[in-house]
């Protein structure tokens, strides 16, 4: 288990806001890797960060329909973050 993130502005430990959010990595051809992680937020300034990643991606492009369906479901729940935006209207940047 790793240390909780510390806010660089406030110097306090961030609190977990949601366990089990997804981060999508993109490749030149499109969506590539999907990672599970946690969303933390600073209790003072409310800055957010996604951290606590699993050791390996939970799904890959090669997983086909499961990969796509997991991305869509996470996006619909507001739990999808992308390291590079690919659909600006539907994927929000990491806070
Ligand atoms: Zn802060």
C-alpha cells in the first residue's frame, strides 16, 4: 500500500473521494489501456488528483468489447479520466 497523496499547495494528506475510478491511456490509433485508480481530494483547497494505480491495466485495447463497454460505463458514471483527451465532450480531464 502506498502513501496517500499530499497536496503540494497545502502540505496536508489528501482524502480519498472515490475508490475505483478509471484512467484511459491513448495510443496513436485510439484508446489503448484502462487503469483502475482512486480519486483523492485536498480537504483544504479541494484540489483533486487521481493516484493509487493498480500494478497493471485492468483492460487493454485487445480485450475488445469488454474494454469499450467498461470505458462507456465509467464515462456515464463520471468516473473516467483520460491522460490525453480524445472526446472532449465526454471525457473529463483529471482534476
Ligand atoms: Zn490543498
